[in-house]
C-alpha cells in the first residue's frame, strides 16, 4: 500500500527538480569533505563496470560492529539491524596514499558509496572535483561555508567542461535557480524592501534563464553577478554566525530539502527497503555539510526521522524496521524539544511530527482496515509512534496540536479513542457488507436464510473474538481494558440498530425471534469478553459493563410471545363465540355424534401449540404455562357456551304444591270423568315422539354431552403430548401432567354431569310431564298406573342409547333412572290435591315401582342391579308407609315431630319442607297423611293444622 506524503518542508524550490537538488547536495558534500579533510582528495576514475548499478559491491565495512558516537544514529542502526546492505562502487584514493591509514581509505570508499547512492555519474563527479581543485588553487585554505558554491562553480566551469552545450546550459540554469532559491526565495537573513541587490539579481537570473551567461570569464557581467550575490550572501542578523559565512543554502526550508537528498543516500539504491552497511560512516560524511546548510544535531534528528518514516510509507509499509527506527528517533526529538525554545526548530519539528501523527492516526482510527494477523506486529510500533509523537507535540507549548487540544491525551485515552473509532468503522463496514449480501441473495432467490440483523450479530461476534485474539493483546500495553472497550463499543453499535428494529416490531414473526435470539447470544459473548478482560482491573470492569445496558432481548422476546399468545387466544375465543351461535348440536352430523365446532376448536388448539413450539426461542418452558392457561380458558369458555342454555336439574323440577286435603267420601274420580282417558293421551304422545321438538332437544342434549366428553378426552391427550415436547428436566416444573388443561378437563367433567342431569330431569319432568306429573295416579290409582310413563320413558331411553357415547351412556341413563325415581316419589308425596291413596293402593304402587326398576335393568342389558338397588333405596324406604295404617302413621308423625321440633302449648308445629324424603322425617310422614284417603287422616289434619276437608 504505497503512499505519497506531502513534504513537511513544503516546496522551497519549485523550479528545481529532485535530481537537480540531489546534484546540488552532492556538490556541497564533496566541497565540505574537501575542505575539512587533512589533505585534498584526488579522484581516480574506475571502469564503468564497477558502477553499483551493475551489481559490484564494496567489501563489508568493519564499522557495522562499531558503536557510533551519535546516540540517535546508534538507536537507528540498532533498529534497522540486519536490514543493512554492503555498498559498492569505485576506488577512491588520496593522492598516492596506498600507504595511508585505513581510516582515510574508508572515507574515500564511503564517499564513492555516497556518489553511487545519490545517482551521480563518475563524469559529473569528476567535473565537480575538477572545479573544486580550481577553486582551491586560487583560494587556498578557504572553507566551504565562506563561499557561495554555485557562484564559484559558475565561474570555474566552462562550456568545454561538458560533453555537449545543452548539458552546460542546463547546469548553468540549475545554479542560477539555486541562487534565486537560496538568496531571494528562502534567505537565511530576511530581505529588506529597499535592497536594490534583490532586483538586480532577479534581473540577472531572468536573463540567464533566457540566454546563457558568460560566467566563466572575467567580464562585467560576471563581476556584477559576483558583486550582487556576495552582497546578499554575506548579510548578517547578529545570530552569532561569523561575518565570513555565506548564507546561500542555510535558509529554511531549502536547506532541509537539500539535506533530505543527502540523507536519502543512506538507503541502498538497489534495495529501497535496506540501509547500507556503512550508514554510520555515511552519516559522518553528511554531517560535514552542516556549516553550509546551517544544520545542527537537533534539526538533523528531525530530518532523518522524516527520511526514515517517509521511506517506510513510500515503499508500501512492509519494512517494520524502518518504522521502529523512526520511532527511536522520536525519543531523541522528544529530548531535543525539552532542551530548546528555538521557534525555527519548533516549526520544523511540528511540521514533521504533525504529518507523522496525522498518518498514524489515520490508520489507528481505522486500524481494522490497515492491520491484520499478518502484519499485526506493525500495529504496536504504529501505536507507540503515534503516542510518542502526540506527547512531543503536547509538550511543545508552541505547537499547533497543543493549541487545538485543551488537554493532552494520555496513551490510554488515545488508544481508547483508536479502539472505539476503528470498531465503529468496522461495524459500519460489516453492516454494509451484510446488507449488500442480503440484497444480492434476495435477487438470486425468493427466500433468504437469516434476516440481516441476525447475520450482522453473528458477524459482529466474529469481529469481537478476532479483536480479542489479534489486536487487544497489543493494545492492552496502553489500555488495560482494551478488549472490554472493544466489546462495549460493538455492544453500543449493535444496540442502536437493535433498538430501531425492536421499535418497528408490531407482532411476533420468525425473523423477529431470530434477530432477538442472535442479539441475545451476541450480548452474552460481548459481556463475557468484557468480564474476562477486566478480571485484574481496579474496578473489576464495572466502568465498561456500565457502558453496556442490556439489550433485554429475552424480555422483548417474552413480551412478543405473550402478545402472540394473547392474539391467538383472543382470536380463538372470538371464533368460539361466532361459531357456537351457529352450531346445530346434531349428533347425526358425524360418526362421533359430536359438534363439528369442537373438532375445529381442538384442531386450532393443537395448531397453536405446534406454532408455539416452532418459535425459535429458548423460553418455551417459561411461557408455556401462559399459553396453556389462555387455551384452557378458551376451552372453558367453549364448555360454558355449550351448556349455558341447557339448564340444570333444578330447572326442570316442579314446585311443590301446598299441603291440601279433600273430604272423605268425595268422588274424586268424578272429577276426571270429563277428562281424556290416560291411555288415549299416551297413545297420542307415542305418535309424536321422535319427531317432536322434545325429541330434537333430547338429541341436542346428547350431542352436547358427547362433545364435552370428546373435548375432555382430546384435551387431556393434548396436555400429555405438550408435556412430552419439553425437556425431561423441565416437566417437573409443571408439578405433574394434570397441570396442563386441568381446569378444562374438570370443567368438561362437570359439564357432562350437569348436562346429563339436565337431560334426565328434562325428559322426566318436562318431556314426559303429561304421563308422569299430570297423569300418574291422578284420580283413582287403578285407572292411572305407570304403564304409560314406562312406554314413553322406554322410547326416550332408546333415543339416548343410540345417541350418547358409550363412555357416558351409563351415566346419562343412571341420571334418568334417578330422575324417574325422584318423579315417582314426588307424585306419591307432593302430587297435589288431585291424588290420594288408600292402604289398599300400596300393592299397585309397589308393583308399578318394580316395573320401573325392571325397565332400567332390562333383563340384564341395562344398568347393573347393584346400581339400581342403590338409587332405589329412598323409594323403597318410603313405599312401606303407604301400607301402614293411619293411626300408626299419626303416632309416628307425632313422635318424630315432638322429637325434632317440640310442641307449642301442646300443638304440633308444621314441619318444614326440607331435605330428602325419609320414613323418619316429619315432613315425609305428614305428606303421606295428607294423601291418605280415610276419615282418621282427615280429622287429624283438620284438627292439627286446619287443612280443608274439601278439594281445593
């Protein structure tokens, strides 16, 4: 990933190319080395084949193993390590110095290495040295900083020194532009507006750029150029520099660009990632240019820092040693910044450091885009670099960075910012990728696997674990909760998206469940990362955990499921209300003899349970009771509606008439002479059974009974199946299988009981009232026996037997038997004034009751004898009273009445009508007396209770 960074020094010489600046830098270097050496250097050209570009190398320098005197250079060299390469080039000698010390030979060899590194040809190098020898011959012992080198070269080299005239013209123009840059554009000493020399030099340079100047001869044009240049170059601003120093190349930032060209020679020309083995010797040579360029160690450190850093960036950021070396130099720059208040230095260092910091933060604020498992070691160096640079800028009171920042960030704060920023960007990118992928899939197929937010949760989980494994161990060097901060950031980002999603949910859908389930898993993973990261922290990670307010996905899921349950239950209840209004309750509609609505409602219950267990949630066990409770209430509602209009046992029982009495000797049977004979009425009734409204109602009752029995059986089975869907460990939470639909099961059982009794008493006291209540024993017993009632009852039993389910048939017939026995007793004891019995009638009554019992036994095909005996116990205990003589009955009544109720002034109280009939109960005995047809009973009742003697 190669980049091109802007130069922190600006573009001081826009008319000078890099190659021209490089050649100028080499000229200054050669001149500086010549004037500081022990004796002049003589260059002996070598064969072109020895050029470095042809692969010929110099011998490794022993200096690789020698510590440098410069601390900064030592650190850089240590950082670069084995990435240095041996140089190569020509063989430079000092005069005839074959016997000179190795130090001199090495200097010459390194000088040749620098030439090759700076891409200066031997021809140009020879020309430069030739010119310098000419200058030295006329100005013996003059130091390079006391002369204007471009001016001297212009006057020493002629067109004949160049292979062609065009090269000479280019060379001359370069030096003129260099004079313009050093003396006019970027002067060391500020120019005065009144200085006429500036305009004169501008005019001369302009003319020289248009046509070649004759600078090699002692002419007026040449003398004028020297006069103007020297007047500008030797100006002083009392900065301590000697008056004989020429300021033509030491103005910022021209000198920095020239110096940068020199420092670039430290890199191998054939391997731009490597520093030459002789880097320490090369730096020693370069430092000889400091007097000319106005440099010092502090500025050198800043420039070398930039060169190393820029080389790292420009070569694709693959050689981490370059970045490490730059980081080590920052330590020197930091020390330098503490020791000086020089505004010029601060401006230079701030420019370089700000550019480095911007570059570092651009990567660190989005380090997921730059670093990965293959280059993660570079992350540590980059973070350290950024923090160190920020620290230097922050400690420099004059820096632009400090003015922008009210408070200087610590390393932890900066890393905290890097983590949060980079993960927000990574989250945003992941989100866009997921959305793009979902759009692509939706175009390819009509169905997609997971909703985007669920997929995003999975991807963010992977991102979090990668962060913890790859980046957090490095960032933890500065931030003790690096992984926790990363988890909190991702939690916040996803939480924002989840909140938007939840606010738009109106009903439970599979996609909503998938998203919330994925969110819950993501949150648990993120919290686990944060907690594990904070084990050894001072606050135990509380600060990070506080940044992670719960998604409450389970709560949302629970609320959605509860809403879903309520909707399903409400719809089911509405369906029940709507359909039961139209239900015919006809047992002939299907083979089971049940209402079709019951089949549908049970099917909907099963479908609801099936849909519930298909929901991709983990809360089935928790929310199942709420669902089954709602369904249970619906079924209770169905049962309640199914039996609501059918009444109960008491609905059909007739009210007991008041105690009455008829006079002895009255011809009761005469009262009925005008009435239709009972048998005729019975025959007419028979013709109507099976087609009458009463028959239809009986069938409806049977259908309702069958339906409730069917519901009870199916709902109980459904409850068992529902329990089996749960994990075995959770079944115990329901405290047994009966807990599911327990209310409905009990409600159905009570409903069947209520309907069975209502059916029985309806048949006996409503449908057959004309042959029982209105006909049995009315008038004379002999003429109104039980036969008609038995015939009608038998026909009803046939309807019941063919319509009611086998499992409830016995119950219904048993209730009809009980109702029949109750009706028989009611006729005997509360039949009203139209009935009266003699002792002689008791045999007929006994026989009639036996016929009634035989009907239900049906020669062994009916009810069990023991059941018939049990239900008939009360009737059989009352029948003996009918054959007991009147006097005995009166005495027994008196005894029971006095024992239970006492007497009022010798009078017997009227016993209340309450409780079951019993031969030992006063009210029962009194009613037998009321219906006893003889004089003794009449007198006793008249005397005791003043009951009328006549029929009322």
